[in-house]
């Protein structure tokens, strides 16, 4: 699962200065290739709650390969994601300059 970089950086900054933050993520909707999820951050000292909602599209391997070719990229290799073997792909491609 990923989160927007601003939320990630803020959570890192908060962690460094010693403020306690409870956080959790939940999938809210799955519709075909689209998965919507929400991250919630609860700042204990102030009681403030911040949420971040995102939708990701999970495409099939053949769709990504076609998109790369259509955009002029040559596909060099498709690997398993090192932290999620068998669950995600890493596409190595090049585009002639």
C-alpha cells in the first residue's frame, strides 16, 4: 500500500519530533481495477484527525506492456517486485532518444 508523499513526509517529521500519532489504513471500495483506500492519522496531543483518501488502478501485465509499446518504449525485462514477489511487477523499459 502506498500513501501520498506529503502524508508520508509529515508522518516522518512528526515521528522525529516525538509526537505520538496513531495511524491506520483501510480499503473502502474495490471496483474492478480501481481500489480506493483511506489513511487516517490521529494526533494524540491535539486530538486532531487527518484523513487522506486515494484511488489506485491495478492494471494487468499485458495492458502495461501494450501501453509501454504504444508510448514508444522497448520492454527489456519484467521482474517480480523485490518486496512482493508474485504479487507485483517491475517493468524495465527504455525509450530511444
